[in-house]
C-alpha cells in the first residue's frame, strides 16, 4: 500500500517527496488566475518545511501563502493559513529562546579581575545578578529573563 511504500524511505524521505510534489504542483498553477490554489499549495509546502525542520523557510512560504489567500474569497482557508503562520512564528520565538549554555570563563588562581572586593559585583551589569557555581554564569537581565552569560 501507499504507507508501506512511504515507510521504505522513512518519514524524512516521505516529507521530502511530499515537498517536491507541492513545489511541482505550484509550478503548474497560474498564481494570478488562481490565487487561492496557489495559497493552499504554498501553505502545504510551508507545513512540510516545518516537518523537515526548515522553520525560517516555512515562515517565508506561509507569509506568501497568506498573501495569495487574501486575494481569494475563502475566509476559512485564509484563517487556516494565518493559524499556521502564527504557529511558525511561535516556533521561531521558542527556538530563539533556547540559547546554548556556555561555561563561564575561569580566572587563574590569583589572577586579576575587576570585581569589587566588598560587594562581589563587577559593575558591568547594573542591577543584574551574576551567579557562578562551578558552571555557567547566569545573569538576570533588567527584563527579568535569566540567561547564560559569558
């Protein structure tokens, strides 16, 4: 059956084949004469790009899809495209929030630093707390978000 043949290539192979099919179909559609069909194909391609891990490309495809869907009379298709686009932007934001944890640089024993001996604060981040415990330095910024510092 179809699923058995797709399974031979694995999920990623099947996603790539689907992406190629959407792109081929898109090349056959006159976007000016059929903006709704073009928008639906771009939406399908964008959703497949998400599954392939190409989130930035998906945002571009879905933005273009919404543009075409706005020219069509199908409000439900437009709403679905906007929902997909919103989800992709949410995923992009989530990916941006995940920052790699980088170990704090270690000072050599007896090395010079600019730390104020009395407060333990180096004065570089006004109001920010710098905490180092045998690992990364976590800095609480003025926005209240704690990030790994260098």
